[in-house]
């Protein structure tokens, strides 16, 4: 896999007073200017790779607990700690340092809100520079189309999170959704932009994804699953449609991916292999894939969640599942094996005796190599989510038979004894949601599902939830202001046009 | 005595940009400021007799700093605990305004930012406050620059014996004690804390000036705010020296023209507003985990041939 190291400042404009004395070489030896990057598609691709790399690397946007903030993948971990299905026995990272106790999103100068906001906007900023310049570089049209389409996909992906964190939830019954989201810079010259409405951000996300889908048709093939492609754009389009309660489009795009059958559902062996090897996991559509020499023993996704990651955090604080949810999984379902109700040395071997066992702990994620640097590929999109989107959208769109059939395709693959659902209405939706929560556990969905469906967070209903781990933050009513992150203080200070803070 | 006024222009500032922009900050040659003040030094033999001399050397310095120009597009630059603006000094604090503790539940009370939604306001004795720092008002809160810095050196000489000591002091200015803030925060179990936290608000101790010790509320109770400012005045015993010149008649026998025996102590004592606080640690008035100036005791003999 070719990943070109791109210094974080690679896309930086050279600013300042260039000293014109001849004996001084004004070209920086550690940064690259735009004119040098955007000469060929090969170099532009390096800029694109820089975004992908930034998505898994230990953050540089804050020094506060940076180890637990591996780029975008750290955001996926963080938001899962804001729900109730994934939790841990004691107060440490993700619970007491910001996310789990909701202090991070609800304190304007907290490292958490700064990290989420800046990480996503930096992806946007770098994508914008690529989009501004890609037309003028030397290279084949198919490479240009690919780079452009990937940059559009990444920008849409970043905005789809920003709008969900910083805006009030999208409500299809209240169009246009005039509530404020985030600024919407779409060119590198767009600076100090005001917050715009949730509706406008979603319109931009949809436009980017659909433009990308068209472009991918003439684009060269991606090198590997760390890059986005047409299926990724369609998958994200379906995800966005579901979030907007736009069920016809959710059905359309999810069905296209399912019918395309490029990413068949994994068999039991693959499912039990630790979710760490994207090329060999058939249903992974897109993943963040650090290579061995990019490994970070402590500052990676797997260092925070893999059951066998040899970090102080993981050894002492295994991730557990909501026991009530676990009890709903059929005994013959392969997913039941992702967690252990009563772990022992016999049924749950661990690398060393320094690892703690905790009831309902997970073995879903495993590092590639126990002796290595907590390495693994982080799934960003799996085709099983497409089945779940499709089933939910069918159910919401009053097509229960289609919903039951779609769900059964997934459940029959997971459980040899699965029976096709005969549920209807809320019971059917609930069955789909249970499958969704179990299937996507640890991948950054639950909090966003609660928010998009306008449900309450109720950790008190989770029998094994350790309230002390989140400073007793056990309930948040549906629609409460706590569902919105505060815009970071430094944005409010440095952007005179930003507009009002969230309530 | 001296009066100085020194202006500087085209100063390089780190200019913060919005997080939603492509870049977070740039360096720019912007801004002008001046420093002015008096420096006064006096020295005198207060007592001069055949065997005894008392010499006093003293000096005073004042500094006034004022920013005179910032770029029109960023007339205000906020950085950490400071805000830079024309007419203010470079070390002006810009902080959330902490008021005290609500006796009913031990919440920290801050002055509300104008326009705060009524749902976030708490009224105590008819006055409106907020208990979540995010809604608290920011305001100028003094400066790290002291009103006066000074020192004096006393030297007493009696026959061959000489004793001198130097005292440094400063009056005024504010210090932002972030170390104390950290020791008063309860964001993780098993961490060191300051003894003052024992006085936290409890139902039995409702008049405490320290908010309740609440793991889930510490981000608001102990937020960066004017609460952590403390008077930066101090007085320190910087140096004491006691020396004795051996009599000539003794020296003649060993063919040495001069010999002196001495004992010196440095950084012997400091009195500041809070025990352990060293306001000289950083001129910008924010401390960090650093070593205190080491206390040095030296003994020695000096020979001159």
C-alpha cells in the first residue's frame, strides 16, 4: 500500500514576508507550497493521501489526551462512548475526559469539541484545496476524476459529521431545517464563514456525493480500500438519506450497493477474525488502513478498543456491551461470540496476566499482531450497514415485507438458525434497531442513531452500566440541548462572522 | 534616575484563524506597542565610622506597556488567558468572571454573558448568575505586569567582618495560578490535590468559598476564570553573604596578600500571597510545573597572592 507521508503543513500557503536577499533560499525544507503540489496527478494524489493519513493519526489539534484521539477514528470511538451500548467499568478516557460524561461537547473550550470540529474542518480544508487545483494539473482525465471524486466524498463525509454534532437534528417534517449548523467553506478562499443552516449543509453533502458518484464513472480504480470509490459514495449517500428521514433515497442508494454485490457479507470465520484486515474482510467497503511503519502503539483506534491491545488503557479497562442488548442476541448468532458474559482464563484468553477481565467484555476487535504496534484497519463503511439501512428505510416506508426480507439476508448470514421476521410496525423497527446496535457496536453509530431518531439516552436501563464511569450522567431527554455540541471557543473568538453559540 | 519609552513596530504575532478555515494560525508582522517607565537607583552609606559602615543600594522600576496598533481585520487577538487590543497592555488577562459559590448547592457562580438564555440563568438573592462556564462572561481582569519592582542591598561592614543581603520585591500585578487550579480540580481519581479542597462546599459547610467537590461538575466548578488570579506581590530574600577578611598580620606569615572566608546563601525565602507560589516564574503570569529557584548555600575561602 502506497501512502505518501505528507507533512501536515503540506498544503499550507507560504505566509509571511519572504526575504528577497539572493543568498537566502526562501523555499521551506519542511513544507511544500501549493504550486509544487498541484503540478501532476501523482503529487495531487499525495495531498489526498495526506487526508487519509490524517484520519487515523494521533491528533495534533490538541495536546489533551492526544493518545486517545487518533484522527477521525478517535471520533468514532468517542461518540460510541456517548451512547449506552458500549461502556466500561471505570472512569478513564472517553468517559471522564469528555465524551461519556458529555462535558467535552458541552464545554466550549474543551479539547473534545475542538478536536472534533478541527479534525473534520481540516479534512474539509484540504479537500477544498485539492478541488480548487486539480483541474489544472498534468495527468490523465481518469486520475483527475478519481482524485476529484474522492476529495468530494471526503468533504461530504466530514460535513455529514459536523452537521450532526453541531446542529440540531435534521427533521424531515420541518423543512427547511433553518437551525444553525456549521460554517460551509467550499473553496480554499472561503474564510471566516458564518454558520449556515442544517438544510444548507445537507444540500451541500448531497451535491458533493452525487457529483462524486457521477465522476467515479469515468475515474480510474482505487488502489485499495483505504480510498473512497463509487460504492463508498453511494453508501454514504444512503446513510445521509437515512439521517434525513429521506427513505426513498435511502432505499435507492442502499439497494444499489446491495445489488452491486461487490462487498458480500462476511462468513463466520471472517467475522471472528478481529475486524482488523480490510482487504480480507469481504464486506468492508472503506477503511482507514495504517501500515506497519505508521503504527502507533498507543495512539490508534485499536489501542483503545482491541481486547488484546497491550496498552494500560485496554489492559485495565476492557470495553463492555450493554448486557440487556447482549441478552437479545440469539445463542447461535456469531455476533454473540463478540462478547463474553462471564469471561474466564479458559473462555477468554488474554496476552498477559496484566489484562483485566470484566463481564460482557468484547473480543470483536483484535490487533493484527500482539507484538506489534496495536495495528488494525478501521472499518469506515461495511455492506452490512447497507442491509440495515435498507431494512429500516423499507420499514419506515411501509414496505414491511421488503424490510423483513432484507433483514433476513443479514441475520441468516449471522445465525444459521435465524428465522425471517414476521414483525410489523414498531416491533419490526425495533428488531432492525437491535440488529443495527449489535452489528455496528464500537463503530461510532449509537449516539448518532439516538439523535437522528430523536430518542432519549437512558443508561439507567442498562443493567451493567457503571454510572461512576460517567460521573452519573445517566439520562438525556430526547431533543435536549445536550444533543448539540458547543462550537469551540477558539472558533467563536477568531471568527467574527460565526454567529451565535448553540443553546 | 531614568525615564524610558521604547516603541516597537512590525512585531511578529501569531494570528489565530477560525478553526473552520484551512489553517489555524499564521505568523504576521503586525502590531506595535511601547514600553515606558521609570528606573530609579539610590545608593548611600547610611553610617560611616571608623570601624562600621552601612551601605544601602536600592532600585525601583516601573513598566507600562501599551499596544498601539493591531491590524484592522483582527483588532482583537485572544490567546490563552490574555487578550490583545489597542490601548491595553500585552499581558492583560481576559477571563471568565467568577463570583463565588452558591450556598444552596455549592455550584460555582459566574457573571452571565449578556444574552444568555433564561433557562441557563440562576438567580441568587436577586442577582443573575450562570453555573455553566460556557455561558460565563469574559472580561478584562487586570494584568500580569506589576506596578513596581524593586530591590535593595544592605551591606554592613564592621572591621574585617561584612554582612550583605539582597531583597527583591514586587508590588501589584496579577498572577494566574494554573498549578493551583489543577490541584483544586477533581477530574481524575487518585491524583494529588491541594489541601484547600478539604474546605469545599458541603451541606454542612454552606459558606465555603470553594465550590462543591463534584467529579461530574469539575469542568465548570474549576474552569479557567478570574477565580485563579492572585496578587503577584512578593518579597524574597535573594542573597545573604557573610564574609571575614583575615587580618594582615596573620597573612604575612604565609605570604598571601589577601584572604577572605565567606558563607553565602541564595534564594533563602520568599513570601507571596499563596504558600509555594513563585510569581517570578514567568513574566506572563502563568505558571507551570517547573523547578523552583534552587536554594544554594556556599562556603569558601578566597586567597589573593
